[in-house]
C-alpha cells in the first residue's frame, strides 16, 4: 500500500520483480531507482533490497530462481 514499509531480508535465490501497477523507489545494494508499472527488476541472491517511498499501491509478481528455499544458505 502507499506509505507501507518493505522490511524484507536478502534471499538465497536470484529474484525477478515484474511491476504490474503502482509507483515507488527501489534500492538493491548501492543502487536506487524509481519504478512503476511495466518495469522489470533483477536482484542477485544475497543482495539487500527493498521497495520504499511507495506513492501508489504496488502489485508485483516475484519469480525466484531456483525456487525459494531450495538453495542451501
């Protein structure tokens, strides 16, 4: 939701985010960018990342590779 806090922790899997709707900023490692509908974001395993400054409710599809929890951490 707009104004929400994303407190996720780094994952042991690579991730791809597909933004279906909404607007926010996204930080992965030392890089921060604006994001919105139509954007695709790749985050390598173990890289700290989060959505922030959410101004419109986000709808996001997340794909983990390999499947979340299947890689030894």
